[in-house]
C-alpha cells in the first residue's frame, strides 16, 4: 500500500516578536495549499540580519511556542535557535528533509519580496530542489515584476515557485517594538500570552536596539 506523504509548510523568520500577521499568513497558506502542517522556524543567527540587535533566540522561540500552542497543525522548530553560528536556509531545510518521510512535500513560505533577493542566498539551487517556494504578496505589490522573477527562477533552476496574494493585515514587528518602547497598547495585535511574556521578561523597552531589523 502506497504511503501518502505530508504537505508541510516551512515558515522561517525573526519573529521578534511574533504577531497576528504571522499567524494569519500561516493559516492562509495552510488552507490554500492544503498543508497538513506548518512549522515555524525562528532564526538563530541569520546571515542577512543583525544578530546582535535581535532578542535572544530562546526567548523568540518561546514566544512562538506560546503563540501557536492552540493550533493543532502549527509546530515550532528550535533547529536554528539551538545552532551556534550563522544559519543558512538550505542547511536547515536539508536537515528537516532528512528527518522526514521521503514522501513528504515541503513548501518554503516567505514574503514575495524575498524572490527578488533569493539568488543572493547561499546554495539557493540546493534549496529550490528540496522545496516549492511560496511568495506571499501583499496587496499593491507589482505582480508583473514578481511573475518575471518567478519565471526566471523556474527556467534557471527548474524551480517550483508560487505567488499567493494575501489580504492586507497592517501589523509589523517593527511597529510593535516601537509601541512597546513607548508604553502603548499591543492588544489585538498579538496573542495575549505573547504580550504577557514580553512584560514578564521586560523585552523591547528600548526600541533603538532593534530599529534596523525587518519584520
């Protein structure tokens, strides 16, 4: 009897902090792509980010755990936060694939703007052989430019690439860090459990240390 593999979404990010925008994106992708599971992967020390300006990896991992506890199809991996040194996506995905069933299919979920810089990533060809890359486009994104880049990647690497346009949800980690530093409310912008964790651990009280990070 043939074994049916799982359809697994991989969603990496700083999650500094995680918010409802991240969770809505994951749920939208889960339903649209018929995913059995979405794995959140908080970055450890990413090559494209300023690690010294990020909240401690363990704390970001714990916030994602709190945010996803009540969703049966969401999981959180510590594969990058447990790793020392710079982490690269192809290494992370390769390890996850090795530890999974050969029948499983993987979908790498990222912002559609990532498509434009994807070829600067280390071993991008290796990464694209293992996954379908799914770019989440916000309303107003230049679709023509994205489609052109998607076709280039498909031709150059025989890559499987999809673009999904998502409803606007104007929440960003950058804005949340600023609001917290200013003592403003973040209610309805992130799970209450995450907000309580931030208060308990006194995170983001000085926004200037994070101002160069993306969402």
